[in-house]
C-alpha cells in the first residue's frame, strides 16, 4: 500500500482532514529516519560521514529569521542594510603604511604585466567571493561578493553580504551596477571558480550577467608562471608570505566560510560570519597589492626569487629582445631549459655564435634537441658537413633524423667530387 | 514441446538441418523446443514531410523505404506523443528516433539528448549518426558526453552539440547539477531519447526515473518541454515502464515491420553422469559440442557465457578445434568487458564483415551493439530472466533463412527449474519490468539532488510522496532551509556524488588482492551484501576464480584477499529475526467451514504482506565442497548486526493443522526451511530479479525465535540471544515463512510477490517434486548432509508436505 492510501485511510479513520496530517506526517518522517538508519548501519564511519547533517530540528534558533539580530550584524561588519536580507559594507582603506614589506602609497592603480595592451589602462576591479560550498554546481551560491578599486588615496572596497537566500537577485544586481564597460576584473583563481559560479547565480536568478563584456585577469596564472617551480603552492596565503612578506593573524580559513554562513542562518551565530567578511576584505586588499608587487617581481625577478626562464618565456611572447637580455643577465645560473630558450632567442636575433656555443654546452650533456640544431647549423649555416655528420650520428633513429643523416651523407659524398676540379 | 516437428521447414536450411540432427542424436537431452515461423517484411514509403537532405542521406545508405514500425514511430512522434518502440534486435530501431531528431535539428535547430545505459553504446550511436551525417553532409553535430570526455572538449559539447549522447550516471552527476552551463542546450532541447529502456528496472530503474524527473524539472526552468522517445527489448509492460520512467502517458509501438527468418529454440539439459549424486555433465562441455557442430557446418555462431572467465575457457576450447594453424586468420573470437574499446570496435567490425565464424561473449553483446547477422546462438547457462534469454537469442536471426538457439542448462537451481519446466519458459510472457521511483529512500536521495539543482517552492510536486513532509525532514537534518516560500540547499556538499544510481545502500566495500604483496582492487561489493560475502574466511569468487578473505576492515570498507585453490566454497549462516510491524494485505485460506464468524474461525493457511523489521546476524559459515556439496567445516564470523526496515510476504499455517501433519515439530521445521529455499528460487525467477534481491527467513514473526540449519544439517530454533529453543517445548508453534525485499525500505518486490503468492508455492512444489535427487539437493531444497539418510525421514518429503499445506 502506498503512502497516499495509507494517509487517506488514516484520515478517514479520524474522520477529519485537519488533525490527521500531524500524526501521519510524523510517521512518514519516522519511517524515513528508520530506513536511513538501517541503510547506513550504526558504525562510526557512517556517523562521521553524517556529521554534516546533524539533526538540528530541536535547535530553537533553527530557521526563525526573527532570532537573528540583523542590526547587530550590520553594526558588527560596519555595513548598512540596503535591502531586506542584504548588507552593503563600503570602506575606504587609506594608502598609508605598509602591507608586509609593501609600502601602500607606492601602489599602482594600473599595474602593467608583460604583453598587456589597453586592458591595463582600464579601471582595475579586484573581486573575490565567499561561497556556500567548495564543490561547485548550481546549489552553491556566493553569499559575499567583494570588489575593490585603487584610487590615488585609498583602496575603495565594497562588499555585499547576504543574510538570507531571498535577496540574492538584489545583491547580484547591486554588484553588477558597480561595474562599467571601462572595467577589467582582476581575481585570484576567478577564471575557474568565482566567475563561473557568479554566472551560474545570474542564470539561476534569470538575470543577464555582465561578464561577457568585461576583460578578466586571473592573477593566479602569472603567479604560477613566476613561482610554480619555486613555491610549495600558489595559494593566496603563500603569495602574501613570500611576495608581500606578510602573515595573517587570526584569519578564518576560507574553507570554513560555508559553515559560518550556515551557522548564522540556522543559529544566528554572528562572530564567525564577521570573520568571513574580514577574511574577504583581506583577500581583496592582498590581491590589489599583489598585482602591483608582481610588476616589481617582473622587473627584479632575482629579488623575489622568481623563475627566470619561465619569466623570459613569458616576456618573449611580446618582446624577445627583453627576454634575451634577461636570460643573458643570468646566463651563469640558468638551468638547461633556460639555456635552450637563450639559444633559441639568440638564433632568432641572428647571433648564431652565441646560439651555437649554448647548443654545444647542452649537446655535451646529451640534449638531443641541441644536437639536432647543431646538425642543422653546420649543414646549412657553416657548411661544415663533417661536423653536421658527427651530430647526425648522435641523433636517435627516427624518420626525420634518418632523412637528415642520409642527406648529409649524400652531400658529403658529392662534396669531394665537386671539389676535385678545383 | 510446443511445436510438433512436422511444422518445420525443409531440412535443406542449414540451421534447421543442425536442429534436426541435434534432435535425432540427443533426444533425451532436449527438454523442450519452440519454432517461431518466418515473417515477411512490411514496408512504408519515406514520409512526405521528411527533409530533402535527410532523404538524400538515407538514399546514400541504401534506404529507400521504411519498415512499418519506423513509419509508425515517425507519425507518433510527429503527432507530439511520447513514444516507446518495442521491437526485436536488428529491426532498425535507431532510425525510429534518429529520423524525427535529425529532421527537427535540420529544420528547427533543436537539440536532442540521447541516453544509453553504457558508454560503449553511446559511442556506437555517435558513430552511427556520423555515418548518416556524412552521407548527406547534414551538418548535425553529435557528441558523446561521459566520464571519458576530456575537460577541454566539454564546453564545445555543451554549446555546440546538436545531439548529446550520454548515460544516466553522467546526467545525474555531471549534467543536471551543472545545468546553468547547459542553459542554451536545455532551452532548445526538443527530444530525449532513451534506448535500451528494459535495462532501467529495479533499483537502477527507480533511480533513473527520478533522474528523469529532475531532468524534466530543469527543462521547465528553461521553458522547454521535450518529447521522449524510448526503445526497449521485449518486456511484458513497455508502455507502463516508459510511463513510470518519464511520469507521463507513452504510446507504445510493438509491431515490427522488419522481416525475420524462422527461429528454432531447443532447451538442453546435460546428461546425468552420476545418478547417485544427481550430477550432470557440465554445461561447458555441452555448449562446446553444439558450437563446434555449428561451426563445422559453416554456421556463424555466438556463444553466451555468464562470466568473463567462462568466455575465455570456452574460447580456448573452440580455438583448440578451429584455430590450430596460426597462419590462417582466426575463426573464433572472444568478446567481453575488460577489453580495450579499440579491440572491441575491431572485433565488431570483423563480426559484421563475417570474417569470424564463432564469437564467445558475455552479456556485453546482449545490448544493441551491431555485429551483423548470425545463424546459431548457444547460451551456456540460463541468463536469469526470460526477457534476457530472448534478448540473447535475438542475436541469431537472419532475414532470409532460419536461426537456431540452444539454451544449455547449468547445474544451478534456477537453470534446472527452467529446463525441467520447459512449458513455463516457453509459455511465459517475458517478465514485467518493475520500478518503484517513490521508494522513500531513493526518492529522498533525488529530492536532495533536485533541491541542490533548483530550490523547491511550496506546493511543488516531485514524486508521489508528500514533498513538503520530505523537505521538512531534510530541514530537520539541516540539509535544506525554508525561506520565503522556497526550500534552499543548505549544505557544503554536492549531493549527486554521494548517490549511486546502481544501488540503494551506501558505502561499497572494495576487495583488495594482496597476493604477492601488491594491493590491487579486484572488485566492489555492495554494503548490503558485504556481510554475507566478504567475511573473514569467505571464499570470494571473481570470474569463477577463488580468493580467500584474509581480513575485513568493516569501518574502512575494505576486504583483503589472497588467491587460493580451495576446492570448496563458503556459505554464510545468517540468523534473521523478523518482526512484523504492519500488515497491509491478508489472505486466509481453508477456513473452517463450520465457523460462522470468519474472525473466529481458524484458517489452515494465511498469507500476508506488509512491513517488517529485521535484525540479521551473520554468525558463521559453512565450507561446502564442490560437486559433492558436502559440508567440510565451519567458521565463526564476528560482524555487527544488520538492521533493516523493509517489506515482506509471509506464510503461516494453523498450528493445529501443522501438528496434525507432522510426526514431530522438528520435521515441520525442516520442511519449512526446505520449502523456503525452493520458494526463494521460484520467487526470484517470477519477480525478474536476482536471488539476492529477495531474502528468506523462517521465524515466529515476533522476533522471539527463528530457524536455521544447524551444524548437524537439521533445522534448529534459536532464541533472542542465540540460545537453542526446543520446538517441542513451545506452547504455540507457528513457523512463519518470510520472503522479504532485501533493500532498506523495500524496492517494490513484495507487492507483486504477494499477487503471485499461489504461483510461487505451485512452482516450488513442481521444482521439488520433479527433482531427481533422493532426499534433497541444492537444486531443490538446499544442500543436505550425506548423513541425512539416518534422519529417519526425508527432508525433501517434509518440504513437499509443507508446500502442500501452503498451497491449500
């Protein structure tokens, strides 16, 4: 017998449509609870797994919004209610003093990274979100969106904080209004996290999202280029420590943000949520500072322990001359990949001598690519066929290398014949 | 025998000639046969409305007209009806859905979602669409989207695919939870195609129905209302299953217009080689013999085996006969899961081209993979269901000449039942495919997933249970949050990842082979079957090869095993105590005719269905030697009790009638245990389910005592603490035989089981009665000890007596 007929039978028994649901309803919930218990067994592992879904029904603060004191939250985060369920926090952070080793008044409003065109001249809008989950998907929302711009005196920060689900559309619209077509977004891991998530939220609320029209710079990518082989990881916290010389004190880890927001919704717990707002502020300020600091690391890579060959490769995409100069300045300490790049850039610059000398060093260490380049070099540039043949012999067997070997041998065989009449 | 021999076509037809030969030479082994006459094709012209580009593409592939069922499908779909097409293998099913889908993609730029149960089938389908596409250069883009789709290709599939081909698991975990990324796709989604629909039954089908409810919900969000086109192999209730899967009325098309040669089916029981122990020759030897005869006669053959290992063994035997000379191309090939996709594709091509004479396969070839036409199909063992048997037999069949199928029975009880009751198999319609999408736990899982995808609003419906109550339950557990008339997802998690469509219980165990020091995962075991299969000391079989469980890490969900060469298998002894919680249905039979008040009269028999609570303890295990089935030892198992709330059917006999029918309660008890064993086999067969989907127990129904087969091979009663209880000392002795739904909450088996209550008992009676053993065997009432002859009465006779009482 299905539940509906069970329900209707029970309802007829009590002769009313009103009183019955109370009973039958708790029976349905009881049945589910009983089945869930039997499905999960009683062992510890299952209990651990279910920690995230503790029974909360007995908590009087459960879901009653009246028990959450909204005005004290707004006060605690120094924000104002701009709509039901939405707090805006606007702050000007004066560019005085330092963040770690970085002197804030030297902050640039338009830092320029290698190869950047006019996008660097746009207004740079630093953005970071805090979300209800870290696994993505349409059930995860951003409950806190922060944006900042740098002007001559201050970092101007605006944060939008949801105090319930209802105001999400209002928040997204308010956030979108802070943006204009003359902006570029700057984020940390925003390409794969914050922006796709925000796009999802705009879609879920049936709103057009502003992102297609806006350029976007994800600083994680340049940071990876410069430091992926130097640092244990490229998280924002590592960047603060290593690039800005700054350690956060009493920071609430980003991974605890979802629990902090849920805790506020369920039980009115305010303190952790206030710390999330602070965490987000710190993230955005660090992001703005890191953007400027990166340009310095590019100018003086050795001072920041940046990966010089990787930087040179990046520079070479827009300016081979600058890239080669950088490598030459560090020629003594280059790794093989750096040397190979220097050889490549030297050849492109027409400096065959430097290129050949680098290839010879590398070939002596068994670098196949360099051997092949030397073979080509001697075959086509110097005409030293004997040398070309020597390098050909060292190449591994393959269609291209066999072809080259045969051709050089042929040329060698013809060369004396051609010379004889002389 | 359902068709006399004189109705057969002349023996010049090679498959017919082989059938005649087998019948004359091995008459005693053939327990039943069936001849399906040849059918001519029925055709219809290409529909007028068909786009000219599509017509050209079809002509390019030699298609000038349609079969009538293809034309009927076109008409039904174009009329805006959800449509299910049920026709045999190789009858041109794919065109039934490709035509309307391509037409609409070409003329209206609409999109379609194709869903296949496996990745391999999805890839086949894309290849097929590509072929049709190339012919007319239609420019319709079809892509697969599954776990193998590389990350950088996914965006292109989402935004540019006109036809996206996927599987239910991917739809559930990869597409629906990320629907916003698919917004464009869902906005123009016009058709959803579900092929191999018959594979969506039981737990899997119940999950899939809910995944489709979620799909429909997402489509509504994007203002689309796609039409469903479903295809199925033969089952008894295609329209009903389709309707339950998509929660809407579905028009069924089941008359195939494709021509078909005659089909001849033989049921084959290997000869008895040891009459004392009732041991028969192996199915393997018989299968090989028949397949060899077929190949020698130049007939293209397929052999189906039940395990990958058996595929390899049979292939070796066939190759020993036909591929001795390595200079010639191979005539025999194996096909099974576990091969690389490229190998499988190459094999399929050879099969289609006819350069292979005999292929040995697992069920991997049962689903729609195109391998061309074959003459002979040999089934090494009963596939477990009537529908599954016909699907495999359908692999052999040509349009111009006849085909032969031979079902070779193994020694397993179900096989022996089928083979000894040919009229049941031959006369039965295929099974009903059943699902229970409103099973509370499955529904709850998908309500969680759906709430994540899109907040529910007050008054929304999802399934047939009270959604508001279920959401309230989830709110109590902090999973959702009610605000402003909506239920919002409220957890830092991705619920689809913790819901597996292929089972209802959580936390699969992995089986890890530690032979030789390495650690290799060789299998996964469901949580619910772990206690009875991977206890320490168990012999765990993978592809018929034995491993021994050395250590079970219950909390870590791991079983560590090593290879062994044991000549025995192990069988868990479970103590299942059941308590009846609520009786929903009751049937009283054989009431005392004198009693004027039916409530006071005492019926001889009552059968009931309802909810039960059971506590299961796996206390030990038996070691049983192969072939002789003798008990060669015992071991203890120390595992936590399993508790389950589920549904069951139970049989009770009036205590007075029972005491009157047996010399002792001990005999009655043995009879109940044996009857339960046989009824379990028959119930599993009738319910189109695996035997492990159903549990059985004998107890008092009040969890006071329960019965089990003890170390002496006799039934014994154990009390609440596992202490022995003397049946003779009980005041009231009402042994109750339970067959229960072996999933938490039940998956809808017990109601149809109750409807079939009489047939189950009748079937079990026939099974035991017709068994050739003396006192009982694993083929009828379960293994008995060699010492049973000294019992003084036959356990088999006792079981028959109980079955007699139950069929009053």
